[in-house]
C-alpha cells in the first residue's frame, strides 16, 4: 500500500534535520496544503545523503526522489551541503545514462523558516513527477521480464 | 620494442634495491601477455613490452604496500599511479616507476571479432602498423590502429606522467585518432527506455564475479567492498539484474573524479559487458563541472572530496 | 525487537484528517510490532504513562510514536521510554501531524501516508541500537557577542553567577541602540540613566573581559569547548594607556568624520570618543579622515596626548579565547528607508529617522537636546511622524511588524510637546500596536493629553513647498485625502537584521530566517536556544524586540548558560560516527572531509585506520557517505537504517 | 539403446522448437561479444561453432535460486506469537540443454558426487539434474587453452551426456547415450543415422589426433598437497591473481554456494547463490577472523581442491574438466595448468626439507 493507485506516485524525500525538515514542519504549522505523494526520510545533514540512496530508491521503484538541505553557507555542520551539492549534482547528471530522466531527481535548499517555499517545492516537484509519469520499473530477477513488458508497452 | 633492452638494463640496475618489479611477459598463447613479477635477475629476460601489454599493473600496488616495488607503466597506467599517490594509498618512496613511450595496446575483443575466433593462435607478429596472426588454418593481417583499445585511440598521455626511469624517446602530445566520448554521446542520444533497456539487457549476463572491480586499480576497498557486505546491505546475492545494475552504479559513483578510464573493468569482464561507459559518463560530467581530470596531478584533491562555496558550473533549480 | 506503536490523535489535530485507529491496526501487521494503539494526547502525562505501562506489560524493546514532528517531542518521548527502562535511542517518531494531517485534508491519502511513515519508522527502529553518552569536561566561560542592552544583561547575569565572561562588541563602545535613546517608553525615563550604570558595571566587573571595537573572526569547537578567534580592529590608540581625557578630540583639526553614534547628525573629529558615557571611554581614530594616516601630515594628537598612546601604525590584532557557551546578542539595524521615493529618498534634509530624532532630543546629542530642523536650525512647529517605514510592507521585502515603532513614535510625540509646547504632532499610522503593560494607556496619553493627531493612513507623497514640506496622505477613517504642512518629518523606521548577521550565523553554525533574524530552537519552547548546542540568543538578533523583552531574553540566555554550566561535565550526543576497523582500509577520505577534524588516523596492527574522536564528532555523517565501503557509520543514521527506510517505501 | 540419428543443419531450429514444446530448451547464443546459454529463441542464431564463453552450468545449478519462500504471520490474539510458513521452491519441469561441450557436461558428474551423495542429497540439484537432458556437441579441434585430455577426458568424451552430437557434412550425427537421450530422438525431423556413423567416428578420431601430448597428472594429488604449507609457492603463483571470482563462476565443475535470506516486511526468501573460494568473504567468520586471509590462501584452495582434496575422497577423479575457461577468461591470464605442473615439479630447497624433519 505504499501509494494510492491512480492517485499518487512514489516520491521519496531525504531532508536534513536542521533546515529542510524544519521547513517542512513550518509548512505544516502554517497549514500549507501539499500533495500527499511525498514520504520524508529524516537525516542529520544533506552531507549524509549518499547519492546512491537516490539510485537505490529509483531502482526499488520510486518515481521521484527529492533531496533538500540547508542553503549553502547555512549548513548546521558548516560544510555538509557543499559536499552534498557536488555529489548530488553529479548523480543527477548521471541518471540519464541509466535510463532515468534527470528530472526524476532534484535537490534543493529550504531553510527551517521557509514553509511556503517548501510547499512550493513539494507542489512543483510532485507535479513534475506526475508529468513524467511512473518511472521504469524492473520486474523480476531476469532482464527478459522487464524487457518484454517494455516491448509490449510500446 | 626498440627500448626493451634499455628497459631491462634499467631494471637490472634497480632490482637489487627492490623486492619485485612488475612488468609483462608472454602468456598461454602468442596473442596474450600476462603480468610478470620480476623477483630475480633471471626473471628479467622474460620481460616483454608490446601492444599486448594490456594489463594496468598499478592494480597490484596497494596490495604490495610496505614492499619496495618497481613498476613498468604505460602512460595510462601512470595516471593510476598518480591517483593512488594522490589518495595516499601508496608511498612514493617505496615505488620505482619505469616509463616508456607507449604507442597503444590492443583490444582483445576487437581482435577476437576480426578473427571470428581467437582460440587457436599459433603465432602473432606485431610491427609498427600491423598485427599478423597465424591461426591453424589461416594468416590474418590486421591494421594495428584499428585493433587498438578505444582508450589508446583517444590517448593524450602516451608517456608516463611520472617516472624514475624513462626509456626511449617521449612521444609528447599525440593527435588522438578519435574524439573523446563519441560512443557515449551516441548512446545518450537514444531514448530513455532504450537506455534503460540497454543496461538491463547487457547486465543480465553478468555473473557477479566482480572481475571489473578486482581489476580496477582504484577499487581499493578490495575485500571490504560494499557489494558483498550485509552491513551495509546495499545488494542482495540474488542473480538479479536490479542488483547487477546497482552494483555498476555503485562502482561508477565510487570512481567519480578518481577514474582514469584505464578500461580494466571492461577488459576484465569475462562476458564483455561494456561497463566502462558508465564511468566515462561520470568522468565527462566531472570534467564539465569541475574541469578536473583524474590522475594527472599528485597534489590535486578529487572534486567530490572538496568543494567551493560558489560553484561556477552548478546551476540550481528555481522553483 | 518487540515494538509498540502509539498513534496520537493530538486532539483533533491529527484525528480530523487521519484515521489513527486504522493506522494502529495496519501497524499491527508490521514485523516486530506486538502492540499498537491510538491515543488522544500521547505527549500528555496519561499518554506517556500508557507508553510506560505498555513497555512493561508487553516487554517492549522499542517504541514508535506517530504524532507531531520529532523536533517537537522526540526528547520528551526519549525520556518516557528511558523512564520505563529502555535506552532512549530505541525510539522513533513518525511525523503524521506537520507532514500529514496539517498539509492535506484527504483522509484516505493521509491515513495511507501515515501507515507508510509508521512502517518506515518501525523498519528503522528494528535496526536501532542502544547508544550511550560519554562525559566530557567543559570550560565554564561564556562569550557574549554584542554589548547592547541584551548582551549587557546576559553578561552581568552570568558574571554575577560566577562565570567568566568575554564580551565582544563591534562598535567602539557598548550600549548599543539603547545608548542612543533619549527616553524610554512607557515610563519616559532617561535611557542613559538606566543603561549607564549597567555599562559601568560591565567595565568594572571582575569576571568580565571586554573587547570593544572587535569582531568574531572564527569559531571552532563545540558546546563546552569553543575556541574563538577575536579580531581587535586597529584603533590607532593604545587603549591600555588611554585615559579618555579627550584632549586629542578637542585639538584634532580634522572635523569631518561621520558621527556614527549620532546617526550622522553633525560631524565629529577624526580621533574621537563616541560619547561622554562611552564604555570603554577610549579614543580611536577614524583612519579615513585622519590627515596623518591619509597624507602623513598633522600628528597633533600624538604630540598632545599626555600618555603617549597614539600609534598611527597600529594593525588589527587577533586573540583567542576559549569558552564553553556563546550568547549571541547582536541586535538589529535600521531599515534603509531611502528606497522610498515618495518620502524623498533622502533628498530632503528635514525628513529624518526616528533614531536621528532621538539623538536630537537627547541632551547629550549634537543639538544639546534642542529640536532643530537640520536644514535651517529653526524650531519646527508641525512635526509629522510616519509609521511603518520598512515594516509591514511586502513591496520592500519587509512584511513583518517591527513591534516597537508605534510605542516610540508615541513617546517622541509626547517629548516633542514637552520640548516645544507650541508644536503640533501628526502621526500617520496603519494600526496601533500597543500590546504590553501600560502601553495602550501610553499611546492614549499621546493622543489625549498631548493632543497628537493620529491619522490612520499611508503617506503617498512628501514634497517641499517653500521651506516647509507638504505631506500628503490618506485618512482612511474619514475616507479623505489629507495634507499637512510639516516643518519636520520623522520616519518610524523599522528594524532589520544587523548587517553581517548572516556571516556570523555561518560561523556559529546556527540558522536564520529569510530576513536574517536568527532562528530559535523552538518558537515557543526554546526561545533563547538555537539548534546548535551551547549557542543562545538574546535580544533583537532573534527578531525585533523592545527593551524589556531584550533584557528578559538576556537574563533567560544567562539562565540557560548557568544551567548548562551547573554540571562539571556534559554528556556527549552518542549519535556519532563509529569506525569498523575490520572494514576500514585507512584511505583517509573521511579525515579529509570531516568539517570538525573529528577523525584521526591511528595505527592498528601496523595498518592505518580511521578513528573518530567522539566528543568532537558532531554527527553530520559526511564521513559515512564518503566512505565507499561503509566502514564508518553514523550511529542512529547508518546506511542500513536509511536503506531500510528506503526499502520500506519502495519495494519494487 | 544404440540409437543413431541424423539431423540436417537446416532442421536444427525446428527440432529444438519441437523439443521446446515440452521442455525448457537452452542453447548457446551471442550476447554482446560473449556466447552464453539462454532459453532457446528461434529468432536468434544458435552459436555453436566455438565453445561458449559460459558453460551451461546454470541450467542445473542456477546462479541463484530460491530455496524457500517464507512468510511470517502473527497470532491476532497475541502479536508476540509469530508463525512462520516456509515453502520449499522445488524446480519443476524438464529441460534440454543443447550445444554443451563434453567438458561442460562432464563437469556435472563432479557435482553429482557431492550433491547426489547418498547420505546427503541436495534435492534442488537433484530435481534439475534428473530432469535435464544434455545434447552435447563433440569437439572438432582443441583450443590453445583446452586440456581435457590432461584430466582423463577428451574432445568426444560423452560422460554425463545423454546425446552426443557430431558435426558431419550437412548436419549432425546424434547418438543416444542414455534412455533420456533416446527419448529425445523421436522426432520425424530426424533420419536414421546409421549410414553417417562412420563419418562421426572419423571426426572423433581426427579430433583426438589434433591433441598434443598430455603430462601425467597422476601424481598431482600428492604433490599439490605437499606444497600446502609452502606459502612462498602459493604467493608466487597467486602474485598476479586479482582474487576475483571469474575462474570459479566460469568453471563447469565449481559448485560452491552461499545461502542468504532476504526479507522485506513479513515476507522473505532463502536464496542460494554461487559463491567462490577466491572471494575473501568465502571463509570470513562472524568474528571477523578469516582463515584464508590472502589471495595466496584462496588460490591454494582452488587448485588444491580440484587437484588434490577432491580426488582424495572421490576415487582419484580430478575435479577439473579441462575446458580452459579459467585461463582464457582470467583478466590476468593465470594458468592453472602451469600452477599444477609447477607443484608437481616443485623440489623443496634443501634447508626447507631439513627444517620439516626437525
């Protein structure tokens, strides 16, 4: 029951505890309505986010992944988001070679006070993923299962 | 090769102070070479340098840490040495580097394709321009440049970047036979599902032997690779194409900004999966964003282990 | 692990849009969950008792609470499970309020999403391990940044409590904005009479070290053990020997220096003491206006100085101070009103700011307490006050209310009448915000006893007419346009974050809102804490505040510091990185990327290995995402914990 | 039993298609630059001119297979009471493997001694083994890496196969070697092959003639064991080894496996997957101690197992079928023949022997 069929797509968020998770809280406190697709995983810092988590989520069936951390220079740990920015940027540019649209993954910066910005980010990212539609899924252990289904879909 | 004797002399001179010198020698058939570990004076005679000297011997260096090691390097191999030095994985004072002007090494897969089959090679003569291979029933004359590995066709570093001994005349900067990343760009022009399906199809035959990883000079985790670990548990041991693709992504990402595109991963693959392309993709993005090339400067810091407060080439999304 | 799940209604906050009973029922199907229930208020005493009872009855090894954000109550519930004998880290929260019930009304989607979040939390909890804090020594000194009234209060309270205090003030004197005020509302008592003695106390307190005209260059370390690099800016006067006699100032021939203390009303000498009550009362040279420094000629002050303390070659100096806690009291700045073309954008000399007016009212100010028009020195008859200049105005990016302008405008109107009984004051206002003890009564006095004319409306234009200014605005209560001939216009300029607040926040590793005001730990429950342990906030750096609130916060911050230092040792947060030496290959990439220098190389059986210094590690996890083989794992956020959350959400 | 048929080359695909009606049919085909055994697809060319890159090992011993599917469930009255329902996933159906080489198929006979042993039969292996029929293609000429004749076999050795196919002019001579094999040769596409039998015989002789002399490996079990403790020998032999698992995974006679459980939520599977003794994890103990800490230890095991320990308990049979894939596909050209011969020729230094005696 991870997503509601036909209504939602599977979107995973990785948010740093200090800024963006707080920003999402602020959006909640402000009762800023958001689509329900996103599920948030809380991590201490965007620097903790191994870009491979993003790929893991996509390969396990996520349709979109959103990462959000503190604005550059505002990292609670001083440098975490600077590392994150480089690593996540690389991964975003890498995804297309695997056959995932780069737009399935975005990273951004939202501070704890930016409830409205968070609402805006969630709404527009969710919309972006819905426009792309479901991501390709790997079915079964052998490639043939997926390839046959992809061929059938065409 | 013209300088082979000169090289042997250099090694002979250095060997008394070294535990081992890494080079190449003949292998199970005339078309193949194999890594050669020179420990004794008499081992030196077997040393052969030729376009068959495909192996990147830098792969052995981290495992020989603590020993005094000599290593014969092609230009591309020397970049792996530089990268290992840069990452403090080997000690410069323990390594003696023998460089030579490399005019390229063959791609065995291309030869196999040209011959149709390469299981019965009797003799193999390599000149400056051709490889003449005698199988049991036929002599095949192949143009050397066409048989060269792709990395050689785009090579910009034929001479060792660092060396203690350099034999022969340096080539300098050659005109590459091909432009970088042409194949990658062609691949990128395919549709999204085509790209997705490509990797599933190619990696489906992966047997998870991890030769790609074991042959990689910069896969220094060795026995502690995340691929076979339960903690962290990134991958299952199932024969599952998902995990196979995921492993290649892990490998490519861990190589980002470190890979010198020596191509050992792809060369080592017993089932010929074109895994190098994933690393090339990473590298091209690294080059575009950070103007960085791995393995050319022992003092540089790999881009993913550093940062700038303002990133000139990263434009963040506006919402 | 036997897991208990508690799904909170939060009254109707959650229950209104999430079927909490269904969430509890669904979680009973999850692995390891042996007990699940929904409760009205999990955080209340009966709610917590229910958790304790369930832990005992069902022999629970871990607890999930699905309720509000963990930033709200994680600590609360950790204490709860600890009360029942569990390790505090065998607890997870699912945020189904801020992230679910408050952001959407679709009950089906919300319930489904809540189930997902609980599943995720249980999967993570199954991989949680008990963690134990380590104790470490602390340095019981405190740094107070900013010497305004909030900083002074915090410093004195700490110093009186027996702590050593280091105060760093950017300006040559402490006192901040309050020192510039003539009187304070609503008592109309003399500002410097209240503040002056407190400033002197700072100077004389044996526990306080004051660095005036100094700035924070660098902050390293962590709660209990910060290391601060302070830049003492060059004053060109040796303050150790300067007596503050003022002879230099009397004789200085260069009299064109900007008089910052007097808000640019009038000029001062290149060598100057900001004001007679300055603390420290020391001279400093403004090098931009000093002929000796600029042109190599003059040197009068050096010749005349009785203690020979002039040094034209002086350079910035750096000192290092070690402290255990930091109080940030950097205050606010005034909004740059020149953006408003309709008020003349600074072209009309007789349009001034409220703080300039305050200096004019002050007996020690540049006009000696006489209200004079800057243009011609005449006494004004009609004085127009315009409120909300740079406050509550989205068009200039300042949508917030600065809070204190209504009150000081009323005060200034009253003082105007006191100074000039024949004058008439007009106040253009949007709303009167007079929430505070005796505040509303005070504004009413301004209107009723002092006959100030309050006009509800905005001013659309000020333009000169003869030697007067015509102020045109709307009276929205009358529904008419009004025009007032003004001799002097005083703009009630709003507050904005102090210049350089952002840079300082970066050094402190604290966050700030989009206006640059520092973020408190929790808007209600942690008003003076920040999210960085050991860093506290006092005064207007957190948001515009009047004097009583600033002083209150100064004391509150001091209380927090005193509380923190009431123990000899602190407990470290055990959510730190740990190296598995079997897996570590000693490549040192973690050492290279750790922002805190918390990882060192050590030797183990002849091999290099990484080693985390627990008390320095701050738990960011950069090392964990850097280590390719996962040999260094951030406790409580290990790869496997995060992967289990990913797998809980995405299962092919 | 002596059933001989002839199949025209042009009819091969049709025949396999017939067989595919009742069996899963595997045949070698090109995938990229490699030849692997895959479910027969009439759209694709059958690549049987040269030996396949991968042997058909996975047809009986899959790279990974589900052993058990399990589900946890809870007693609704008492959630602490967990029930586990496990179901063995036994392989079903029959399979035909076409185009393996004698060495490839002979490899399974080495599995058989281990997995079909009376005291402990591996039911998963057994189910596939018994339900799989091998149509093996006799080799016409050896490759440089071939050495089946060193290990008591040869290019036309049909041990373990059910049908031996020999390429003759215009088609294949198919000789049934087992009942299973005979049952396959009933198609109307097949002609009587008696008349072409001689041609096949000649092809077999010709293949045998092309072989070079084989060294005597009868002393190998003892000799390889003798150098067990001579780490220097193994360190030199393993110097260039990368400790990857390509040799073992390509080997028709390597049968080691690993078992892991993968659980998601209340459901899980027990998976058996290939493992190999060249991997550091192979002998890694839970404590972190590894009795085979270096690649020298691991290579020693691989060579020792094949040429000494296995023959020691299995009637002297060397558990190497001589296909040479480990040589040909080794990224660094490690040659197992060379190592065995060196072990046989190894003379301990004089000092060393004395030390042993002391």
